[in-house]
C-alpha cells in the first residue's frame, strides 16, 4: 500500500482586504483587518435580515390562551 501524500493547504485570502492570510491572525492578514472585522460586528453591520410577521402566531402553544 502506498503512503498518503500530503496536500498543501491553500492559502485563504483575508475577508477584509483580500491579501493572503497570516497564521498569527488567521483568517485575516493583520491585526488591523481583524480589528476592522470586530468593529463591524460590534456596530451591527453583519446582520441577518428578518422578515416581519404581521400575523399572530396562533399555532404557537406558548402564545395561545389556555382553557383551564
């Protein structure tokens, strides 16, 4: 049986500026880009949009009135 061949890891690009990432600040290329990303998280720039539901949740057992 042959020995497994080591496949080199592909260098990922920094999600902020596109430069190659550095091991010390992975996945970013520098502390500055890591701080920019943290700032965006803290300011709420990264957010998942939610659709507003105008109807009341009648199927939700926690919102339904209980017949006691």
